[in-house]
């Protein structure tokens, strides 16, 4: 008798589901994303009609829904010991691959990165000049809001962008170059997360599954190619390097994170705490803090010197705050209570200082939790908050061995911030499209809510692991 056909394993079906979702995001993204007017994609007829745009939105949201479902299946399998770290990393690679050649998704920031790299190549500091001084295809898809403004980003992505601009002429190819930089951040994060998980005796596969193939990372980090994914990777690596190779290299790595976006340097708080002996006093904390600050700032300034841009980013830090974002709680409160944004920033700095002076020293797990708390507070209290800012803190929080409602909240935010990515401000003016897509998003959220309830979460601990100790 013929043998019955062998069914594919659940892990294989999960991988296929995620790849299909990623392909749908790519196809729909070609319709709804801003592209240079001179590119062949701009000539596609359905990009210029409401039915075509709506179809693209539905395809993108459907793809994100499939990716979210595959992600939930993967981390639940990892939580029950049915998915190893190798499978999680394989899923991340496979689900990211279709997005490699896509235009910047859900935001025009990627086109701004390309223009800023071209400015740096030409010897025009992006800290003084906006992309509007350029002409040609490189600025055709830049958001008009940012054409005349300097960049608030650190010198590291500018240095990378200038190198990419020397190799290629096409703005699309420059964008792909910046996505490679984002993927480098993802690779560093994939290396660091299992080591951070060991500090809290958490399972490496489960932590990696919570973060690497999540809708937040895939939609905003890979698809949107935001620099924040590189910040996340370098920040996590700074903690690991400080514990395993000493505070000097850890502080330098933290300085590199700040050289991408200044808040990334807050991870130096964890470098300080993990590098001190247990029970360190105030004098030791202040001394080591000064050393860490000196090395990280020297690294930040050094990258600016190599890039030829200097430290002009300091004067441009207020540029993002010129736009009100709904997620910025302090900016919303400012409408009712003048001075709320300043008070929120002071509160965030006070918390960081308190953690540095009172946080437990010589304990890698405590240093990880302090870093996650400091970055989370910084995001929540920031005067401007975009969904991709969550990349600063959620990866570190995921390694903190969260349980119950805290774990459910982390999973929910990773899902919600990713699935709502198509509702970016790029769609301004398309009120019907936004309303219908929001309805679809809400439907997907309701359908998947059961999977992120505390009662549906997998057990927290898998295997005993030995934490890394400071070297």
C-alpha cells in the first residue's frame, strides 16, 4: 500500500507563513510607499488611483497579519521548547530577505538617509545643510518637511551613507545600502541577546524569538530601515562587551550607539553598573562613571572627525521635536500643562542619575534591567515618539525574564506597533484609506489578542543557563 503523504512539520509551516507575509508586505509596499518620480515603480498605474492604493494597503496589512501570526506561533513554540535558537535565526533571515530590495516602508526617512549620505560625500555637512540644496533623483522622494532641516542623527550613519554614495549613483541602491546597515544592527542584536538572556537565566531561543522576527523589528527596523535597529544592536553589544571584555570596550561600543542616535549612549549606565564590584560606593561609582563618559564621548567625537561632520548634530537635536506625534505623552500633556515636556525630560535624566548612584553593581542581570528601565523611561517621556523608538528598549526588556502581564504587555506592544505601521503620516490626506485600513488593523488585533493574554503565554523558564560575569 502507498504510504500516506507526510505532513510538513509545524516549524516548516510557520516559516512558510512568515515568508508569504513578508512577500505580501513587499508587493503592497511598492504601491503605497513614496519612491523617486524618475523610478520605474513610480510609473505603475495603480499607484495613482484610490482603488489601487487601497488594494496596496490591504495587501500590506494582510502581510503584516501573516507575519504576526507566524511570529506568535514561533515564540510560543520556543517557549514550550519546540523551537531552537537556530530555527529562530533562520526564520529572521527568511522573513527579512524579501524586504531587502524594497523601498523605505511606512516612512520616508530612508530617502532622507540617502540624501544625507550624498551631502556628506560632497563635503556638505548635513548638520548645516538640508537635502533641499541637492537636485535630481536623490531628493525626489524626501519628505518635503525635512528638505530644509539639518539632521539630528549622529555621524556614524552619515559616514556609512557617504561610503555608499561613493559606490552607487541610484537613490534606491543607496537605500539598500542603509538597509544593510540596519541588518548589521539586527545581526549584532542576534549575537548579543542569548548572552543577555543568560544573565537572567532566561532561554536564549525564547528571548530571540520575542525580538528578532517580531512585527516591530521587521516592519520598522528592516522594512523602514530606521537607524534605531543599529542603536539596539550596538546598545545590547555594549553591555555584553563590558561584562566579558571590560568597561573600556563597553564604553566605546556605547559611544558608537550614541554616534547613531544620542539616546543610544544611555546604555553606558549598564556599562557602569556591570563593571563595578558588588556593593561599590559613591566614590567608585562617580569615578567609573567619569571614565565611561570620557571614553564614550571620545568615541562619539572621533567618529565625527573621521566622517568630517564634527559635532554639529548637537545643534540639530531639536529638529524632531518640531513635529507633534500622538505617541509623545509629554507633548500631548504640554497642550494642557505648559512646561510638561521639559519636566518629563528632567524626570528621565533624574531616573538615569538615580539608577547610576543607587543601582546594584557587579550584577549583570541588574545592569540589564537598569538599562532597559532607563531607555524605556526615555522613550515614554520623550517630547517626540515614533513607533520605531521602541527598538531602543524592547529588546533589552525582552531579556529581563518578564512574566505574566509584563511579558504580555511587551508582546502586545511589539505586535501593535508593527501591525499599525501602514498608518504612518505618509498617508496623510487619504482619510478613507486610513479609516478602512484602521478597521482592518483592529480586526486583526482582535483576532490575535487571545495569543498575548497572560494565560496564553508559555512557561517562562526552559533550561538552566550560567550567567556571564564581569571580566
